[in-house]
């Protein structure tokens, strides 16, 4: 398994790498990836769940019980449930969103894909995402998985991050550049 040193050097990356190794050994990478995606969506959609995993005064035992209940509701696999129990026991539930991202990056790299984080001012349609993925595939020479997010602050255009590279085509950046030129 070949991973980016940047991913595995972080705490979240080490947890994600360990989970990936176990999932690969059990031939359950796709199932764990789907579990983590469901869990990430649940964290994103539930302010209470997001607050719970980050709350510093929640005991490890209470966190473990809560995340076990969430795993049961989401119907997560045994491997994912056990992993969440380890995170809770080590007091690392707050790192879960970053672990989910790191796992997705490792799994994509194993499939020969790259992940692009795309930020737009408005939600992109499925057609727009497909066209963007096609353009990025031409540019990168690999299949591209897009993780889309919305940030109205960029006003328009796109900000695309692939690994450590960023392509900023946002209107906000263009306006800031123009303002700098006018000051000179």
C-alpha cells in the first residue's frame, strides 16, 4: 500500500491508514468507505452529532455509547463500529471528520484516482459536476473524485484543490487582485 507521506504523517492519517489496512485485509474497503461516507454525511447534517464528537467534556465512555448508538442507527459494518469504539476509547472522536477525509484519499489513491475538493458559491448540478470531473481527468491524467462544497463568500466561480495544489477561479479572488492593482 503506497500512501502519501503527508496523509500518514498526521494523527488522522495514521488512524485512517490503520483502518484501511484492516479493511483491505478483510476485503471490506468499499463497505468501510461507504460507512464512513454515511457517517460524514450524518456529522455534516446534524449539529448535535458534530458538537458531540468535538465536545471536550464528554467522557470517553459517554462518547463511545453515543457513537455506538449512531453506528447502530446508520447500520454500519462491524469493522467500522469497532474502529469507532477505538476512537472513542482513545478520546479521538473529534478527529473523525479528518479521518474520514484521509481514508477517502487513501482509498482513492489505491484505485488510481485523485480527489478534488471543489468549492462554489452555489450548489453545482450533477451535469456540471460530471463536466468538471471530465475536465479535471484530462488535466490530471487520472480519474477524479469530486467532493463539492458551497461557500457563498467566494461570490462566484470555483476553487479547486487537488492534493497540495489549488486553482482559484473565484470572483472574490479576482476582485481582491483588481483592488491590489488599483492601489499600486
